[in-house]
């Protein structure tokens, strides 16, 4: 059931009808780090405002020890700093 829902969300995201961030959360929560990072990067590139919650989002806890997640958070900080100027 989760897989069917996830496939539908990925399809909607691909058509620009759904943000990428919730898909990243679902992947992270199911332990699929690579896919979670892929959708976090997509959320950042799409300038999704939900990305601002990434640092404290409890569903992303599984990613906190991943060096690529730390690098991603630095990208978020840079991107948000640039937008605030």
C-alpha cells in the first residue's frame, strides 16, 4: 500500500503537481537514504519552502549521521541566506 502511494506521489511530483520534500520524508522514514537525499536535492532545486524544516524534521533523523545530509544542510543554509539578501 505504501509503495503504491509512493509511486503515485512520485508521478505527481514528476509532473510538478506535488512537492518533492514529502517524498524525501517517506523515503527517509523507510530507511532508503539514497532516495531520500535525491528528493531533498530536488526540493532544494525547486525552491520548496518546506526544505527549511529539514534541519529539525524528526522524519529525517535517520539521515543525520550521513555526511551527504550535512553537506545538503550547508547548501540549504547558503540558498536561504542568498534569498534573504
